[in-house]
C-alpha cells in the first residue's frame, strides 16, 4: 500500500502532516476528485475535511468556520491556528465552481459533494438528511390515523390514568394512537420503556392483537433490554394482549430491515419492499445514525406508525449525525387536526411530536438534581451539590486513587466470593453494583490504565484472584462484538463462575442467565472499567467517574450527563473543579 503522505500534494499534504487529516481522508479526496476531474488543492482540502468530519460524527463542514472547528488526534486537541487555511470567501467560490460540487438543492444532480450556503456535505449524507426530514414532516402532514375513540379512551384511562405523574406518558400514548410519528424523550428512570409497553397494550386493545408490531434498537443489548422490560410488564389488559406482550420480540434495526450477506448498506426491506409492520418502535434513539435512520424511514410503509424513544441529552451515535437531538430541538409542528385529536383523547393539547417524560421513577434527590444542573449548564449549582451531597461527591485527583481502590476492592471481593461459590446471580449483581467510567480509552486517566490498576489491586488484596490462567474465577467480562448464534451481543457483561464441571461464563440478559463455555468466546475483554460512551443504556447501583484534565477535548456536557445518569444510588467524580466546570460549560458540537 503506498504511503499516502507522499502521494498527497499541496494543502492536503500540509494538513495531513499536521495530523488534521488521516490517510482515509486523503485517499477519499484524491480518488473522488480525480474521477471528477478536479485539481484545485483547496477543493481537495475541503473534500478531505468533510470526510474527516464524518469520522468525527458530523455530517458536514462549515466552510466559513472550518478554521475554528476542533480537530482531534489521539483524543487530543490539535493546534490548527498556524495552518495555511484558505480565505473563506475565495475558498467557497472555488468549491462552488468545482465540477465535483452541486450548489443548492437540485435533487437531479449527482456529484460527489453538495454545497448549501456555506455548508459542504458529501452527497450521500445530504440526501440521507433530506430524506429523513422529508419523511418525518410528511408523516406529520398525513392527518389523523383512523381509530375508535371510545375504545381508545376507555383503555387509555385504565392503562394510564389521568394522574400528574403519568400525564406526559398519557399524552405520548394518545399521540401514538392518533399520529404516524411520535417521539418520547426522557432521561434514565423516567419510564420510557414502561410507556412503550403501555402504548403497545393500548394499540393492541384498540385495534386487535393482530396488529403487526416491530420493536428495534441500535444494538443487540439494547434490544434485549427493551424486550425484557416489556415481557416483565404487569398491565391490566385482556388475555390476548397479555399473551402478545409476553411473547413480542425485539431486534436490532439491522435485523428488522433484513441484513444481507456481505453488505452493510443494503437491506432486504426498502422502498420497493417495505416492512410489513403496522407499528415500529425504536428505543435508544440517541445511538442511531442519520444513514440508518434514512434506511429505516425508506423501508417504512407510509401508513405505519413510527415511535422513537430515547434521551436527547446523552452522547450521540458513534456514526455521523445527532438524529434524536435534532428532532427534539427542531421546529416540527402537529397539524391543527392532529393536535385536536390528541387533546380529545388524552386530555392535553400539544403542538409538537415530541413528548418529554420528566417524572423520575428510578432515582431522585441529589443524582437527579446534579443531572439537571449539568444539562442546564449550571456549573455553580453542580459544584455546590457535590460539595454538600451524600449521594454525589467530587473527589480531588490527589485523593482519587485511594477512593477508587476502596470501592473497586469491595466490589471485587463480593464478586469473587460469589463466583467461587458458583452463585452466578450474585456475581452478576456484584458486577453491576459499581462501575468505574472513563472519558478516554488511553492515557493516565483512560480505561486501559485503570483496567490494569484495578486488576493489580484485586490480585494483591484477594488471595487466589487471577491464579487460574486466562479464564480465572471472578474475571469480569465485556463482549465487544455480536455473536447472535450464542445469544451474546456487543456490550453484554458477564463473569467467569466456578461450576460443577469446571468454569463457565455467566452473562445476564433477556431475563435469564446465559451460560457459555469460555472456550467458545471470541471478542471478549476483561471489565474492570469502561468508557462512558460504552456505558450508554446501562445502569449501575454506584458509579465512579474519572474526569480527564481540563485540556481534554472529550470533556462535554453530554459526556458528564451520560456518566452521572448511569447511577441509581451514588456518584463519585474524581477530578478537579476546573475540569468539571469545563465539561458542564461545553456542549458537544456536530
């Protein structure tokens, strides 16, 4: 493979050598613009930066502001002020004149890049974004879904009585009955999955249990949690609906669409072969990318209901786009007819398709107050709460290692004792009783360092821990890839447990313990700490959050909020007040 840094020329070479551009960015720009007959080095730079933006999660670049964007390499912020950035006006003119660029919204044009005002997209992503908004707005304009108002009101009053704590969930259910598009937003513990179960029950009671439903999530683990929660729902419903709730399955979005062998971009269901479901509900929407959303909407029947569920304040998808956050913050309105229908059924008139659940059923008090302060950008209140709180506290870096060691050893002792006794249920409960979360993967305050440190502590403090080779009793496990044939999914957690005939890996999920031979496992790692990003969708009794230094570009409001809201009982933050203030005051930008 050729050294792309040598083949790069002009501005692209300069930015590549400064680590702003990676090999993939350079290669994409060279190949694409070469085929289009474009030789302007400033256009090549714009193309390469747009590809880089996608790798960082953004759909586009702002040409006028590109020099002020934040560029990272190895999780560190790059100083780009001294680079030879083109004059923005001249640069935009060069981009607009390029044979590789379409200017404006002409959908008949098929060029590699699309320039809208000062915003530059790769064509594929501009079309995906446009397709998503066109589809969602079309669903809102489609009018009220036909339904039986008498039956709907009777069952709604039973499933979601008109009470203050249930008011938002009741309105969401009324919207889901009457509209082809509903968004249910809310933080952890606000009853999002419980509301999904009640909406399913309501729809089946009103329209009959033969109504075809598709439940999906972006990951296998999230789908399993969604399915487990719905199966466990104990609702006042008819026997037919109870049976449907107990047997309904959830899958990944990929599996719902029908993944094709050897393809990550093509699916069995699409506009020409739509999904058969009458209702599709997608949980953990914050992790869904713009391209996956476009494919889902393209495969959805125009008369089907779509319900999106998630927390818009969490970290966004690893892939490009912030679909849920964009939807909840965008000015999308219900038609007057649909707004009246929701009011007639649910008792509250709403004007937007997003219903936000605010009553917290899982935790309150100090954790909820801290999360609210983080979301609102109020660092002064957050610091005050951490200074006097019992369930939430800020530990300075100088005291961080002793505090982390005490908690890690106590958790490890409980886990090891249960695993050695063959008690998988207790071992898995111990594993989820506490989790140490890091912003970075590497470096002094990253997961790799803390993994090694905690394992050393446990080997020192617990006689016999780690003495039995690779698959030692008490080893905590994290699956890093999907193995559907084993019933194991990326993000699943488990423990090596002593069994009668040797050791077994015990994983929790879907309301049961999954027992596997460790020798069939592939793509699993030890779990003594994890990134905050990886923790999304999980809950632990207590969490310890390790903040990096104030200079870290990963310190954002969304990162801290996601970490804090993983805890049910207590939050310990290791870091200095400056880093915490930096995180709360800085929102993630895509």
